[in-house]
């Protein structure tokens, strides 16, 4: 798709970026020559997805930012959707790349976390934040909590944001469903086909094509898929878009074991211990038979200061019925035993684990009977365990590289909420106030009117 676009209109760090013929999002894309009014903005309103940056997070951030920009709900602020990973990590998110390019949005049009210094903007008093597809910031971003004005999420609420923030939290299958609800509450002309296609495809992927057998879908997800289809009857058939996105998501061809583990990774930090939880898109048998696995696992942990890795595999059978297995790897026997015990004894929810043969002594393998227990539901079980104390209770010795601060982690990388915290690996260059304004001034400012004609503000 990108190859057929007229190049040179918009650029991010030299990358060509130009909208498709009906791309209405010029107001959200960095440009080379913004008008003067952008330089006069005294505030930047960032719509920030989660650290895993799955398709649900990406599309929620982009579509909500577009809606806020079109309705002037952000006031005089420049509205910027930010993908919460470094740009170099984005190639592992194959289904996000596929859907965005299908809708005429090349990678070069996106803004990533390593391209905007939120801390500097906050210190300058210029930042407001809307969080989508998450509502708890990692410890490295704790100072940014003061800037949060709105939260939209589909996870159980873990903290009280108080009455000053607008909080929308519902246990739907996809956060994008809640964003679609917000968009459809606005003026009808704001929902163009491109936005509808992004919302529609993401909900279908997140909710496994609305299949009840997967136990991911809720009535609200079904309702908003139907509403989007009613508004745009030419949207691709559900089966076609789901199968296409699913194929793109599960494509791990040519990836190393490290990349497979990083592709959909979240991490939890305890007292000097970091545990990685990776969603792996193949059967556990296929994963355990990867050449060099017994060397790759300890190397992966050592390089990134992980005390353990929990690999949660997912594959699908007939009628999109999910099949889940998991493996717990740690060179520390005490920690490995504690992790296994917590998972085996879990009751909220129960995982219904059955032991499987393991090819190495430092790894325990299981079949997971409760297929509805996605990583999103397993994370609180492991978080509670890690909060019990430091490494000593499990006989582990925290290496000098181990870091309690989760900003030292690799950025997580998932796909959708089938399998869903981790901060950025690289620090950001210090920005002076002048540099901050220069960064903001790169935002494009042409916004289409209701009929699609450009309108300068």
C-alpha cells in the first residue's frame, strides 16, 4: 500500500509519510512545515497506549486521538497519539503493521515513545495524558500520573483515580470497543470508513471473531461490530479480516527464540527480581523443540536481567477454539518452584494445570485447561507472589544486573488482549524547553472539515 502513496508530503525523522486518498488524520501526523499556530500551543495532549503496544493499544490510541482532535475535546492542545515502545521494536508487531498499512497508514506516520520526551513536557508544564488499554503507569513513569486526565481500559480497576479524572473501565473483550462507543457518540460525520475499518478489525481479532467458544467476547463487543458494519456495509467480511489478521499475528517465520519471547512480552518487577511473561504464538511442543532452546533461555534471562520467564503459548483449533499451555523457566530452583506453586494453586481464576514432560531440568511445562485465563488474568497472580518479598525467600541471588526499577526492561511487545508492563530500554535525550517546542511544532495541522475539505486552524 505504502508504495502507491504520493511520497514526500509528511515525514518523521526522514521517513516518507503520506495519507491515502481518504486519510483524514493529517492533524495527528508529524510534518515538516507546520503553521505558526502549532508553535503557540501551550499544551500537548498525549493519548498513550500500554507498554505492550498490541493492536488493541495501537488502534485505541490512534482513533481516540483523532476523535479528540476533530471534536476539539482537547482544547487548544496538540493531540498526539503515542505508541509506547521504541520505533525499533515495532517490526515485531506484525498484525499492527499489516492493518495500518492496509488502511494507508505507513509506519513512518506513527509517533513512538522514544521520539517524544514525556517527562520533559511534564516538567515544562505542557503535558496532559489520556491512557488507553491500561490504567496503571509503571514506576518509571510514576511522575506522569499528575498529567493524567482520562483513562479508558477493559481490565479490572487496580487503582482509584479519584473524581477529577474521567474513567471508563468495563470488562469488554477489546478496549477498542470502548473507543468505538465514544466515537459513535459523537457527530456522525467523524466516523469515516478508515476509522471504522481499524476499529472493526481490532475488535474482531481481540474477540476471536466473536466466537463464544473463545470466551473473550461480550455483548457490547458484538453490538459495536454490528453498528460499524451497519454504517459501512462494504467492510470486509468478518471471517476474512479475522483470518488475515490472525495469520499476520501468528507469523513467527524467521524469528529467533529471543524475538519470539520479545514479540509479546510483559514484565513484572519485585524486590530486585524481574519476571518476564511472554505470549508465544505456537504450541508448547513446537516452542520446546526449537533448536538451541536450552542455551537461548538462560542467555535471554542473563542479557535482560530476568530471574525467570513464563511462556504462555496459544494456538487455535476448529471453530477458533483456543488451546493454551505454559512453561516456567528459571535457573533458580526456589523461584521456579514458587512460580509453579502460585500458578498451580491459583483460584482467581483457576488455571487447571496438568504437568507435561520437560526437555530441561530448569523448565516446568503444563497444559492449561482453563483457556479463558489469558495473560491478562495470570499477571495479577504472579504480581502478588513477587510482592511477598525479595529474592532471598526463594533462595535466589539477585545479580548485579537485576534492577527493581521496571524502566530498565525491554519494552513489551504483544498483539491483542488474548495474551497481554514493561518500560522502555533506552533512555531519552534531555530536551531543553526550546527542543520540546520544536518537537511539538512538527505536528501536522491540517484538519478536514465535515465534508472532507481541508480546514486550517
